[in-house]
C-alpha cells in the first residue's frame, strides 16, 4: 500500500490574491449571466493587480469554460467546469490549488455569474429545467417538488422531529444574518427584523417562511489564486489556503441516506480540517452557505462545531450575529446580502475580506483563520475551505 | 412493485437494472406491501401546475427499506396533524390514462 495522502504538504502552498463582486449586485436587468461573470473577473483581477492576459487556468460553473473563455477572449491552458451546485466554486479552490501546485498553471481565475432574478442570458442553475425522463423527472418532480424551497426543506423537518429543533431557532439565524447585512454596502436587505417578523412572514413551504429563504438576485463574483511565492509579490495581503475538502453524495434529496446529516459535508469538512491542522476553536470567522435558515445549522453539525442535533440551541441568543461569539455569514449571507443561485462564490469573497482585515464596519476583530463551506444541490455535494492570513502559516 | 437484488438481497428504489448496493445485475421485481412510515414532509404553499396549494410533499420509508418521494393525501396539510414516523399506505392516483402515481395516506392507528 502506498502511504496515504492527507494533503498536509499542500497547506499554505497557494493563496487567494484577488476577490470581487460584479460592478453592482442585486437587480441587474442590464446584465446577462456572462456579463456578471466578466465584470467580477475584471474586478477581481484588478484587486490582485493582475490582468486577463495573466490567466492560464479558468474555473467556472453554470456556464461552461468555453462559453466563458470566448466571452473573456482568453485561451486557457487548463479549465475545470465542475458544476455540482452552489459549492462548486469552493470545490474549484481545491482543484485550482492542485493545478497551481502541480505547476500546470500560474494564475487561476474562478468566476460566478448568474442572472437569477432577471433571468438574462439563459445560463445558470435552474434555467435548464428537469428532463422528464431523468431520475428526478420520473421520481421526484411528478409530486410537485420543483425547486429548492420544497426539496431543501425536507431535511429540516426530519431534524425537527429527531432533535426537537424549532422554527424559532431557524428564525434566529435569519435575524443574526440580517444584522450583518446592515453593515454591508452591497447587501440587498438591511432593515432589522425580529424572530417574530420571521415567523409571521408568509409561508413558502413549511417549515420555511419567506424570511427563512434566501434572496433571488443577479450577481457575479470572482476569485484569483496563485502559488504562495507569487502571491507575496502581488498587490494584496495573501489569504493562504490551509485546508480544502469536497464530497458528493446523492442527486435527489429523497435518496439522502440520513436527512439529519450530510455525508458529503462530513467528508468535505474532515478533509479540510485534516489538511489545515487547525482545531474548531481556532476558527475566527465562518461563512456557511445559507440557502435557507436551516442550511448553515446542519453545516455547524456536519463540520463538527457542535454535536449532531445541537445546532438549534447553539444559534439562539444572536450567537452568530455581530457581537456574538460565533461570527457567521458576516456579509449578510444568501438570506440578506445576495443569492443569485450558486452562492458559494460569495462565501469565498467574504472570507478573504475578513482575513485581510478589510471588512469595514462588520470586520471581526483578529480574524486570522476562517472557514467557507457550502452544500451543492439539495445537500447533494459539499465543498470546504479553511484559509488564513500570514499569521496563520 | 419494487426491485430486489438476488446477489445481496437488498430491496431498492428507484428502478434500475444494476443494484446500487453491490452492482450486481441479477435483480428481480416483486410485489411490495404498499406500507411505510413518513420519513419527512413539507407543506408547499407555492403554486405548481396540477397541484392545489397547500399540498404535502413527503418522503416515505417503505416497509421493505427503500425511501421514495411522494405526496400525502387524505390528511389536512397541517403540521400539527402530520407526524414523522407515522404509518401510511399506498393509494394510486391515475393522473392520466398512461401515468399512475403512488401516493400515500395515513393508516388509522390500530388498523393492521
């Protein structure tokens, strides 16, 4: 047997050197999905002090790398179109790390762009529909399951049954996240809300009410990565990749082996923590994809921050909000900042800003190590990044 | 009807010619009991073609082991009335002349 590979040698070998959103996010009837990709790519490269001509590795989801390469006018040496839902871009960080460290590429560009609200450009998750002869078309869709609000909520109900998790606890997540959004200049929803407001908002799909569901917006985002040696020569303080993980499980949520725990997330989180060699107590800030209020709660359990079933009591009392002892989704999350469809990109952008110390009013003090994590599909896949600034190396 | 693998003995859903547990292609169809337990459910308030809101989407764990997506019928769409792990039985909904969907209704407590 060859020695097992843990990835520890890769810790700190590459860094995030540029991040940005598209020029504006929220409601963008003026921009196609590809335009949102391109704006974000231009802005993230400018943030890094690099140009499009430096890019030799292209990573994207929702559109193909050839659609994007044509639009950007580049011919990348290497591309990766892994597209397993919202966590795809977090997974791309792992794939970019491997290509950078193998010496195949020097500059990786990861982009996201989705016209989720205005539906311009016909690309992105949910635009293609479900073929009626696919497994999902035959065995889920005929029961009126179309869309995340119905499918993503099934695990929440099982968790409530098994552990006594309450809708009020889910509402706490929405309230804390909104308080962070109030401090983000690009956030869509900033007005303070209470648990009572969340509970009283209109029912979408029980157990979720409207304020427990993510926004539907138009937005782009991009990340630029290089090897650590090159990162030190660039414009911004590098944010080093300490650990990465990914996992894929089912496609249909009805095939999820245990609706109270995602195998993909457990696999992904463990791999990232093993590679990073950090403890949970060392995580200063967490960006956990919040498609719905319960989504990050399950991540808290699957990543090992709390024991199975304990995320409900954990999020009570504003713990994940500003001033709480577990700052989570400090950009305002998919619930209040933006959610164009595949939100995972924005966990990377905010984690980077926090670890650079440039998050303005919402900056978490002494944020040196942090985690970005998300599911893809209906808890179908997962991606995890643990990153740190120079003090974490 | 469900499928069962002759090699590993496990029943599975959805249908496919290769067993998802052991990859054997030695599988057969058998008559299922039509009984199960509610594994999880949601109550959808968003209108969908062919459905009158609110309606209940559920995953039922069949007596034979596999789980399947379905709808609960014959019960009010009220979260106070529907319980996970409560017994249900199949009822067939002839949606069109070609397509029949297996849906589930509550089994009265004490009934066999």
